[in-house]
């Protein structure tokens, strides 16, 4: 897999690679030089156990992953649904 460097020094990580590694918009990546190579390291993700609960306001079922779970933005949901059949 290849990518190009823009005139501003930016690179684009291809979508399949981002999804495979769980890299999301706004994530901070660690960068290092090792043996002449640029190494980007994705953040480690906490794993959450989701459960279905009743929303106290609407009474509708909703998925809850606890108070420390990541908040999904509309962009994140769109990225997750790209490969959805």
C-alpha cells in the first residue's frame, strides 16, 4: 500500500488501513524513526462491553457502553458503516 506526501508534508492513511487499526478522525498517533523508517503507532483502544438499556427519556432501547466509552461522532458512524452490507 502506498500514499503520497502533499506539498504541506501531509500523508493520507488509506481507509482500509485506518479501519483495520481502529484509527479515527482526531486520533493522535505516535511517530518515531527506527532504522531509517518512519513508524506510526496507533493508540491502544479500551474494550467496552455494551448492553441494551431503556433510554430514561424516550423509553426506547439504546446501546450503553458505560460512562468511559468513546463518544461517536457522525463522521465516525459514517466510517464504520462504509463496509456495512
